[in-house]
C-alpha cells in the first residue's frame, strides 16, 4: 500500500500491532485525513500528508440546493436522518460529500452516469442512487427517511426467514474445541487479556478518564485482575506493572505503566482498555471467517517493576 485516505476515524489507533504500525505508517507515500477533530492519526502520517477539516454532523450543511442532511445507521441496524443545528466553525469548511466529490472530479475520468456536482449539491440524489442499487433495503429511501424514528434494516431472522439451502436455522460445528486455535494452549504465567471500553468512549474517541461502570477515576492506564491472581503474582492493588505480549512468535509487544486494580474477573484472565492495549494484539490473531481482531482474547504476561 502506498497511500491512505481516511474519512473520519482514527485508524492507526484502532488497529492491532500499534507500535509496529506507527513505524511503517510513516513510510507511506501519502496520507489524507478528512476529520472534524484532531486525533493520533493526524500526527502519525506518511511522507506527504494532507489534513482536510470537514463539517461535523452537528453543523448546518448548506449546498447549492439548500440545507442538506445525512443519514446514519445506529448500532441496532436502524437508519435515521441527522440534521445539523449549529453554524459551521468556519465559512470555508466543506462537507465530507463535497470533499469526496471534488477529489473524484480531480482524479477520475468523467463519467456521464456519475454527476459529482449534482450529488454534492443535493444529497437526496445520492439516496436515490443508493435505493436503485440496494432496493431490498433502501426502497423509497428519501420518503421513508422523513420519519423521525427512521426505519430498520431488514433482518431476515427477525421475521424467521433463514437464507439457507433448507430454509431453516443451521448450527455449524466448530473445527476445534479451542477458542484460540491459532495460539498455543494454556501456559503457566500467561493470562488472557480482554480489552474494554469505558462508558464515556465511542470507538477510539475517549471523552474522559473516569469510568463509572468500573469505578475507575482519572486514568485509563490500568489492568483489572481478580484478587487471587494479584496475590499469585506477588502484587498488591495499586502496584504498577507492564504487560508483555505472549503470542509465541518472538515479536516483542509491551504496554508499560499499568496500575493493578482489583476486579471481579475469572481467574486466568485480566482486562485493560481499548485502544491503549492494542499494541499487545498480534495482527494474525483474529476470527477465522470475518478476520475480526481477537481483542477479547490476547495472551499476556505480567512484568513487575523492580
């Protein structure tokens, strides 16, 4: 890969192998960040880097045909409209669709089927194109999105429809009884780390350092362990330790300066925050089919400060 264009997000913090990724990321020829706020991905960049501020969803989006709105899908699979309420932070800030359209016009051969000027001037035309492309999901998109409550993504199991050869729900036997077939079996001194998010966090965006869900204040640099595990490692609540990766591939992985916190967790496991603990997650350790990183099952060892 030679170039990376990001529409929002904080990719470099979200992926596994953070330390390795940051080193190689700086070798990219080009990185482009389209963002509303600064983040780690803005300062870890390629040899040539562009930062393109864009309108946020809370800002009023005025285009050639008037004020526009965008549509979003929430975590329950429901689509609804998102209308800006605040004046833009600056008069020259473009919307994300406008930036994408201008990049396309500058780099792609003109296509009579894709009118970038019309699309970026009237987002309803984009929704019409989406409806034409995915009619089973987005039929009458512009009309249905007028409902303040939005509408649901079709979910066949909800209607007891099973897209299988026999029309029934099928159970598939796993290839292995081990939950981590790509890792060595349980080893002495190795704990299974699961990464967590705090109550005031959205993906890699952290809004504060207090986690009321777990009673942690002022920091995210903690490792949660049960009392027996802490005693077995000769530690006490409040001690500072490092976590070392134990993937068995000889690649050094470490997160330093974590405070031990007593917490009710199963013995043999521990927990820390995402994305702070991402450096411990091997890139190759993922689900077989989806390839989702195995962030709930990271092998680690405790290293105590002397």
